């Protein structure tokens, strides 16, 4: 039995899902940055995931419908956020992004196996639970 009214209970559930998804995305970015750049700051990864999710959403909104070029520019915008946060080269930033995606996929797969399949990885491009 919840102490919150039903409309607030739904909102609080959404907040919990968003925060959990953001932490998954940040964890992927953190591992990618640790492996590629050697930086070990989870707070920076959390901020990167949040900013990257916003940039991805805005770029996707404006460019997503442009065939071939839109998704590529959206991905480039995402990698640019990683590059900006970690002062890495474009190649290193791409490496961080690829590792973040792989780690995020692994975490979401594990969560799906144990029955938690409704999460996404906020801050990692288009990564949702299985």
C-alpha cells in the first residue's frame, strides 16, 4: 500500500526508472572512459550521460528524419559530448562510446535475465532492455 496518491505514485515510479536508467548509462560511459582514457570519475560519467541524452534527443528530433545523414550526425553529436567531457581525440571518444554501448547492453541483458526488463540506458544511444 502506497502512502502517495496514485498520480504521485506513477510520477515517483517514472523518476526511479529514469534515475536507474541514467546510472546504467553513466556506468557504461564510466567503464568506457576508464578503459580508453584512464579517467575514473563516476560523477563526470553521470554528467556526460545526462548531457549526451539531451544532445542525442535534440539532434535526433531535428536530424533524425534525414536519411542516412541524420542518424550519423546524431551519433556524431553524441560522440562530441564525450569528446568535450573527456578532452579525448575523436577516435578515443568513439571508443568510449562503443564500450559504453557494449557495457550498457551487458547490464541490461543481465537485468533482463533476472526479470527487470523495463529499463533503458540513458546517455547511451538507443539502448533498451530486451
